[in-house]
């Protein structure tokens, strides 16, 4: 059964701090723009809802510098009080 669809689009800009050292802590805070679309099937009626807004987003994590240009990181980012994600990544500095 299909009860509806939900779509969330986000765009964010962050300021990031990484502590000195080979193994480091990372913190970030930024402004987030969200656009939400929702369609709910309620029997014979379909209800469509759209909305947009700005919010504060933040994250914490850590990493290790593999070379002077490359590092591996793990981070948890909070988009909203009930939406967050865990990420792993490699960073390359030019």
C-alpha cells in the first residue's frame, strides 16, 4: 500500500574547526535551508504540503591525518532535533 511520499531537500554552509595534531577533534556549525514536500493519501483524498525554512545545524566528530594533504574522518551531524546522520569520509587538502 502506498500512503504517500515525503521529500526533503537541504542546503547548508558550515564553519568547521579541526584541532591540531595527527589525531584530531572536529566541530562544525552552520545555517541550513530546508525544502519539504509531502503528499499523503487519505482514502479518496490526497493532501499535498510544501514548506521551507532556515535552521541551525551542527556536528561533532574526529579524524586522523594520514598525510599532510589527506585525512580520514567520522562525524555525526544534527540537521533537526529528530534528523541526524553519521558519516565517514576522506578529505584531500590542495
